[in-house]
């Protein structure tokens, strides 16, 4: 993957991050408490799934509307 494409993918991810985090529905950590490694892995999986859904939503919205015949 070339550098420009990689940077574009990262920019896309960062622009979708607020929507992704909301869709993942993850609870915040209590102050002074940290997540375990397995909790972090589960949260990462939830974020990955939410990112795919968020990206699809944006792609669906960007699609031209189908005209009724």
C-alpha cells in the first residue's frame, strides 16, 4: 500500500471515529481503574465492527438516490 493511500485510510478512520465510538456503545472506565487485556481486546473488536458499520452508513448516504420509475 502506498503512503498516500495509507494516509487517506487513516484520515477516513479518524473522521469516522466519533460515530464509530458512539455506535460501539462502550462504557467509559471509572477514574483510576484500567481495563484488562481481555477487556481491551473485546473493546477493540467492538470498535472494528462499529467502524465497518459506520463506514457503510456513510457510503450508503453518499450513493445517489434511486429514482422511482
